[in-house]
């Protein structure tokens, strides 16, 4: 009896440890939120419901796309036209770049990561560099739209900026990053290969058209053209009626992570000592820009964005900083961990080489884009 209780307790501890390892940012955000509640009582107004609603709606639509094989169909169709390693690599990089603008960097890598590994196996050529450049492409490409990543959606909503202001701020960095990716891809061999991926069919063309239409509705709500509450209800009830399982596939830990950071930052902001220090430190465009880049390297760019937004009005520099800051360390952007896990699952023996090469190319990109941003945009 005692031994059985011991085993159950041991299994529970292992479950908790595994969960913490699996989503460390969620665990940290929850811990910080709970601890901060001992300092200050949380308020409902700390939570940005527009951001949460928009994220939820976007996640449901993207899950519908995945369920219909829409993204896989597009990727496989394009890749079947390629004849060399360098061209395959370039297509995968460009797909990551442009797909991430509309379905977020996470989803772009979740979709294209396994596809890259399949090609890797079929062609018998190591596409490690391609997968690393794909990750950089997804992080840079996602910066170009308000719906490309969570930090953009948050900044766009929190500072109530216009679409014109947003695109003018980020365009040069995104185009510079795109040019850099073209140059870095030259490192890939130009060896001829023959890829023949099995035809991927869209499961239901009518539903695909419907969900594309709903995706447009979500985008319009992000830009404030349609009320986000109406969009939320439309997406929720459509999913409930057509495929209720989509609602179970939403990344709720990410939504809860946002809530936790909202609570933590709201509580901390009420501590005059911290609030005054941060406001004094972030009293210029330069300090906001560089602080957001550096902080992203240690806690990732999404929490860095939410935290710093409470103490600075320099939203352009914050937008640039947290997007450029997604490059660098492997935890600077959580999307980078997705690619690493995919590659590690297939080639665990190459983990060290991957980290070294990933760090090299990411910090090269980080330094170059940081310099461009500092010279031309701040």
C-alpha cells in the first residue's frame, strides 16, 4: 500500500516536472502572476481582452486550415516544382517568411518543419542549414503584419496604432532580413535532386473557402474595421457548429500566459520603485530599442514586449526591438524552439551542431538588423 502511494506520488512529481519543461514560459508567467498578487491585488482592467479575443479567433481559423490540409496542399504543390537543393531551400525559406505573416511564425514552422524533414529524408541531404534559415525567415516574416506574431498583435492593439504606422516602422527591417536570407541561402549546395511528394488534397473545398473568408474577417477585426467581439462570437459559434474539436486544439496555455503576464505587469506597475526606475530607464527611443532587444534574449520577445510596454511610449522602437530580438538565442522567440524540437526528434545526435550553427546564423542576423534599425529607424 505504501509502495503504491509512493509510486503515484512519484508519477505526479514527474508529470509536474515534464509540464514545466514543456512550457517553461507558461510556468514562469503563472508563478510571477501568483507572486505579484501578494504585493498588489489584480484588477480586471489589466487584461487586454481584444488581444486575447483576436489571438483565440486566429488560432481557431489556423487550426481549421490545418484540419483541411490547406497549408500542406500549398506547400507540397510548390515544392514539387523544385529541382535542386538550393531551390528547395529557398522555397522553404520563402514559404516560412510569407506564411508566417498570415498564420503566425509558430504555425508556419509547425507546418513546414515536418515537411523539411521529409524532404531531408527523401533527398538524403542534410537540410540543417535550411531549417535554421526557415526559423529565421518565420521570425522575420512574421514581423511584417500585426497578426504575424503575438507581440505584434499586442502592440498594435495596446498603442492603437494605424496600419500605415505599423508597416512604415517595420518594412525596412523585414526587407533587410529577406535580402539577408537570400544571401545566406547561397551557402546551400546547388546539387540536383528529384522531389516527388505525394499529392496532398484539400479535405473540403467549400469549408476551405468559408474559413478563408472567416480569416479575412479576423484580419479586418485586428485592424478595427469589424468589432472584435462580433468576430469572436462568429468564429466561436462557427467552430462549435461545424467542428467543435477545433475549440479543443486552441493553444490555451498561450492565452493563459498572456493573462498571467497582464496580471503580473499590472501588479508590478503599481510598485512605485519599479515603475519609476523603468520609466526613467526607458525615457528615450534608443534605450527602449536596445532594452527590448537584450531582454528578449533572456525571457523571449513576447513577455519582454508586454512588460516593457507599460513603461514606454516609444512604440515604434519597442515594435522593432522585440521583433529583431526574436533572433539571437534559441529562447528569444518560442517559435525557434519548435524547429529545434522537430530536428532533434529525428537527429538527436546532431543537437550540438544544430545549436552552434543556429546561434551563429541567428546572432549574425541579430547584429546586422540591430545596426540597420539603429542607423535608419531610431
